[in-house]
């Protein structure tokens, strides 16, 4: 989720996963996958920077919380094929 500002200076929070595209003509218009259009004060570059920062924060949080040892015994091994030359 990112915070943007409507033309009337009211803040709104937008689910960045729903953004289809951002354009400037002359105001910045954010078009959502639903077809809804939101006109905001931020320039397109700032909208993109906020999306990138949000996604980076999510990925960093996931990577710091991910413990590969927690998967031990959870992920099944694929059965070996009869002609498999690999030895264990």
C-alpha cells in the first residue's frame, strides 16, 4: 500500500498491486486494474518510487523472516526415475 495525495490535498492509500499504469497529462493520473482513475499531486516518478520502496520493504521483511531450516521435512522429494544415473 502506498500513500498518495488527491488534488484537494486529501491523502489516500492505494493498493499498489492494483495499479495498471501512471500517466501525466498534465496532472498525474493513476489508473487501476478496475478501470478507476485517481488524479494525484505526485509526479509519476514519485508514484513509481513509492511503489518500489513499498515492494522493497516487503521483500526485505520476507527475506529476514525466512528460515530455510523451517522447511526441513516439509517439502517432499521428487521420486527418482528408474534411469536416474545420480547416486546418493
